[in-house]
């Protein structure tokens, strides 16, 4: 019988490939799809949990006479941007 040291190497490679496959298919806090927002909101708008998170990709404004309603449970990611409300903001 011929002894070989290949078995531990094959086992190690198999475990490494399995680990890479697992990490590639696992969802560790995967980024949620959401709604990108920027510019002026010029008509009454409601942000719902379905569209959440709302991700600012630029400054956001709510025009005078316009209402932005943000439903409970909605996430708004401002990033480094801001919102100016000249109308009404309801939460």
C-alpha cells in the first residue's frame, strides 16, 4: 500500500471551496433595495415602508404648499445631504 499526503490537501481545498461558496451565497445584512431621492418634491408625496429605505443622492427640498408624509417605520438615509422644507413635513 502506498501512503500519500494528498488526502489532507484535497480535504483542505474542498473545505476552502465550500466556505467560499457559502460566503458568496449568504446574505449578511445585504443592502436593501430602496428609493433614491434628490431634488425638489413639487407635489404631495407619501414615503411608505414599501419604498424604504429612502436614500438621499443629493439635497432634497419640499416646495411651498406641498406636503411630504413619512409613514411610521420608514427609514430615511440622508448620507451627507439635507432636506429643506418650505412646505409641510408630516411624520
